C-alpha cells in the first residue's frame, strides 16, 4: 500500500510522467499561475516535450526566475526542449491576458494551447465569508478563466485547446471553503459553456478537477495529522496525489489524442469524489 506521503513500493510519485505525444513539439502554450506549484510543473513538463511556454504570474519576478531555472535545467537533460518565457500577469485584467497572447505571438509566432491555472484558496466559515473574500475569489478563479479563454479564442485556430483548473470541490462540500467551492463549480459550468460556443471555431475546452494534491495550497493538510488522516481515509487510493499526476491529464487533454473530447471535467482525485 502507498503511504500518506505519496510514496509506495513503486518509488516516489513525484517522478516525471513518461508519456510523449508526437504532435506537441513546436506548439506554443500559455500557462497562468506558472511561477510555482502545479503551474511550474506544467511549464517544465511541456517544455521537456518541446512545447514553448509563456508563463504568467502575479509575481512576475518569481515567474522569470522559474522560467530561467526550467530553461537551464532542460538544456543539459533534454534534446530540443521548448523555451519558457516568464512574465507578470494579473488574471483579473482582461487586457493583461491579451498581453500574454501577444507575448506568445511575438516570441514564437503562434499560439496553440492555453491553460487557466491561476487560482486562490481562501478559508472562512460560511457565516463569515465577507464581500471582499467572495468578490476576490470570483475575480481570480472565475473571471480569470473567462478572460483567459476569451484571449485564447481570439488567436487559437481549429485544433487549439483550452484547459481550465476546476476542482473536486466543484461537486463536494468542504467546510470553510464555501467561496472556493462556489468558484470552482462556476469554472466547471463555464467550461461547458465555452466548449459549446468555441466549438464553432474548432477549439476544445476542458477542465481538470484535482483532489488532494501535494502543493503549497494544500500544505495545511500535510501539516495537520488529523486533516491528513481524514484526507487519506476519504481517498480510495489512500494517498495524496502529486502535481505530476495532474500534469498527465493536462498532457493528454492538450494532445491530439483528445481531439474529440470537449466540455468535460476530468477528476484527478484518487477516486475521492465517489466517497
């Protein structure tokens, strides 16, 4: 059996995903919230497969540092890696998404994929959710997805793909996360709406719904023995997932192997939504 720290007989589950898709090298992807966590894993994983990446993050300095680190690491380990360009972006601004698209076109001459990964994870009991908290999470987690998809759709051609980050919290109640759960339910439904309308342009729109994943956003789970035991007990695979395992779903959804899949949310949750 795997242990709660995400390791087991097969070794660390943070090892890179081995899948490769021959249609991806040379493509160009924009990823928001790419300075750390899952966004950084996404950027590195795509670049390792020859995809050029424009990473945007509210912390532009950290984004640039992350991009440089990925580029330096891949130079010595990968033949013909993609290049990662880091820039600042506030996802609550529609205009700044347009600048991300413009950066991709200026740097690489094309745009094929867009990953709306940026998000926030506020906590408050339902009776204490403030207007500022609710407004803030909806601006980042929902408006940020809409504006990113709009910017992408202005430049993507047939075969282009947009992937949004939803959550198993879109369908499961988590105490103290009412505002967050609401925002992710909105992302799931918005994904379906965008898939219907952008399908006219041949653009696919899907979402990934992670469960408990080992990132800074869920560090509180690992630091609280009671919360960790509860999390592991409610996951049929009895462990917390890794960002690399979420990347596996992203890689598939961006590839031509998913060319007839649109309007869906793929749960990467160890089966927790069924418990």
